[in-house]
């Protein structure tokens, strides 16, 4: 039933936790710092944007 496609898409988005690619890429910017923080015991106070290899970790 073509009329149900919008509801089906919404249910799939909710169940699979689909997000816009821009949101995923933004989260990936901070992933290296989060992983480093986990392994070193340091947690960044605020999300860092940019290259984690050049971002200082206290």
C-alpha cells in the first residue's frame, strides 16, 4: 500500500535509530578523542571539533 510508505519509513528510522549522515559525521569528529579519553582516563569537558591528533588532551 503506497499510502503507508511514510509511516513505514518513520517506523524504520525509529527502530534502526537512523540519523542524517551529517549528524553521524559530526559525531565521528569526536570519536577519536572519546576513545583516547576512555583509555587514558581523561574525559573531555566539552566536545572537541577538529583533528584529534592535534587536539591537546589534559
